[in-house]
């Protein structure tokens, strides 16, 4: 299969992508978070192709994307007042809401769960495409399963060229990490995956919102993943990532002592000057949004350097930094060393 690279600025390209989706095909699409691998969410066979193209386990649920709020009513059994409050505050935007699903949602989308995850993206190309297709779109990140998520069309082509029909190039993603996921199918609501909408913002609207233990820890044995990004080692480059938690002086001392062949550092802007190993930076130390925007691109750059071990600066797990920390500990397989 030859994968078409389509220019999202051209209306004809958007219509071509829409027709591919109507016909049961797969298209890499831009969103404000990361690029998604889209299929008709109401076509179980098309959705199953997403899992095959990515090499994604079938027990990992997908997110359904809509282009107008009212489209949610067909997808869920009931739109709660909590959902309406969140939508009013954060939609369109990088927030996914989980609710009990309606009968039109195929099991391939929900991984056999009785809930469905729904998102109304703010990216104009994503919304234009959903409208043109006339379909809700199931779309996980458009990468090979387990690897760093794609934030450019080039990343998608690198991973999936020859496996999908097309990629719609809408430029670089603005947020850079996947959407926040909150489930309203439990009481109190629970944060399952942090993202561009913070836990503090959710609590400002809903009051009590719990944070699932799997945000900071491996999912417990035998527990079913209620959201993407919970169960498996994710977002990982080919190198072994080790997070070093401590001051920069302690980090610098540890990394420079372990300056061996095949070692690299993932650090904050400006710190590379004091390190004796190859480095990739992923934003400013206090700029959590920049860290989120740069993280996955930085992990892909490390792959290009062909290194074996990466020592990563530990993000501050607060605000959007919680999302950065969540992604990085999964990339590291939860390997965190305290350094002094």
C-alpha cells in the first residue's frame, strides 16, 4: 500500500481524506494534542485495522472524536450534568470524557467495556475532516504501539507509511501530549490520564476529582484499562530511559560520571552546556507547556542518535507537568533513580 501525504490547507485533500474514511480506510490526522490514526468509529472492521497498523493490543480502548457537541448524544446513553459542565468549560479542546456507551459503539472501540471515551478537538483541520466525513472518528495516536507519539506528519509517515491510506499534514501539534482523560462513569469522577487540561482545572469545575493510581504507577495486575495510556509501556524510544530525580547538580554529577559510549542526556534548555554526553533538550525547567510540546519530538531525536541509555531530568508532577511526568515514567518503564 502506498500512503498518500495530503496537504490539509487544500480543501480537495480534506475531501480525499474524508472519502477514505467513509470507505473504511485509515488516515493520520492532526489534532491540537498529537496526530491521531483515524477510522470510522461506527465501523468495527475499520477500527480493527487501526490495531493491526499500530500493532496495538485489542484490550486498549480508543477515543471517539466529534466536531459538534450535539454529536455526543448518539454515542452515549446519557450526557450527565457533569459532562455538560466540562464541555462548556473545555470543549473544543484537549479533554476526553468517558461515559456509559450507546449500542452503536462497536466493541473494537471500547475494548469490550461498557463505556466510551469522547473528545471534541479544537484543531480546525480535525473538525473540518470529521464534518466532511459525516462520521465520528476513532483515533489513537498515529504511531507504532509503544513508541513516542507523533507531533508532525513526518513522524506518522516514518512509523506508518505503507500501512495506512493517507496522512493529512496540518503542521506541528500545539499541545504535544495526548488529551486529559476523565471518567464520569464512577463517583467521584476520576482522572485516568493527565494532559493539557490539568487536575486543578477539572476540580475547579467538578469539585472532587480523584486521580487514578495508574497515573503515577503501573496498572495493577488483573485490572482492565479504562482509558488509553494506562496499561502498557508507552511513548518509549529504542534506548533504555532512566529518570534521575534530584537537583541539577546531582543530575549533572551522575550523568558526567556515567559518560560512556552510547549514553545521552534528556535535559532542560541551557543545561546541555554542563554535560559531557550528547544531549537533547525538552523545554525550560519551569515551562511545563513547553516540556509537553517538546517531549515526544525529543524522544524521537534520541532514536535518531542511536544511543543505548538516556538519563532524563525528572519533570515536576504538577499542572501540565503531571502529564509530562506521566509520559516520561512510562517511557522509562517506571525506572526512577534518586540522585544526591
